[in-house]
């Protein structure tokens, strides 16, 4: 099982690509109902093959959840996973940094 640092690094790396960041933001705006893959492609004006690549990266990073409803694939942002990443970044906010041992 990945530790929090590895998990957060994977999520941030996935979001580090402009197309994936736009895709994730679109899914966040869509809310808990998410969007169908075809709807995402239309909103982002992105070919389905390119979209599939970016969705795969976001799924592997744990940021997107997909479910099949017949022939359609519903895609949702996993906002809880995003909260975990943000929490990881902010957990130790303003707690100070321990002094280094004197190296002289």
C-alpha cells in the first residue's frame, strides 16, 4: 500500500498536465453526478483517444472514479481523494521546522 507521500505525489503529478487539470476541474464543476465520456470530450474539444489517455492517468492517481451504465461510462471526480491530498499538504502548516543539529 502506498504511503501518503507517494499517493499525494502521484495525484499532483497527474494534475500537473494542463489537459488533465482542465479535465479534473470540469468534473469538479459537474458535481457528484459527473459526466459521460462523450460529454467530457465535447466540453474539452478533445479526441476520445486523447481523453482516454488522460482519464487513465487520473484514475491511476485515484482522482477519478468511473462506472459503467449500459454502454455509457460515467466519470466523476473523487473529491474526497483531492481533500486527502490537500490535507496532506496542509497537515503540518505553521508548526515550524525542527532545527538542524549543529554541523560545525
